[in-house]
C-alpha cells in the first residue's frame, strides 16, 4: 500500500485515472487493475518516441498518460498524437494476452518485452 501511495504521489492530478493508479505488485509495476506493465527494447529511453506502432500496438496497448507527471515518469507523444506514459524514459505498455491481473505472459516475449522492475 505504501508503494502505491508513493507512486501515486509522483503523478500529479489530472489525466487518465488508470495511469495514476500504477503500483508495485511483487516488485513489478502494474496498473490499478493489476495488469502487468512492460517496456520494449526497441524503444530508446528519453527519445520521446515509441517504436511500437501498427500491429505492435494492437498487441501491446500503450499505457495512457495523465496531463502532468513527475520523475521518474514522463510523457511520450505517439505518432497518432495520443499521450503515453513512460518510466525512466521508456514508454509503458500492457499485453493483450495477459488475461487477468497478475499474468506476466509478456515477460521476455521474443527477448524484447520486459516487466518493469525497480
């Protein structure tokens, strides 16, 4: 609970509620509903861009960003103009094959997708 409060405190008021509900579960970053959050090796930290577009984004939905965030979070503007939340400069995603909270079937998928750990 303390970890969830600390992460929520980092994200300032406004924007998508699910982005503000990020928390740690078992040392892994998850959404407020418990869905695992991932990063993609093809994304360059700090570039402000996502390398996951087209069919990729259908399988790896972007975590929507609130209007304002605080470090270690930032916002990436996607090619379609939508705002995606990033952690330590890396855009954040969920995985459509994770059927329920706690699933981590995308971890190490094709050796380029990874759960977010501290």
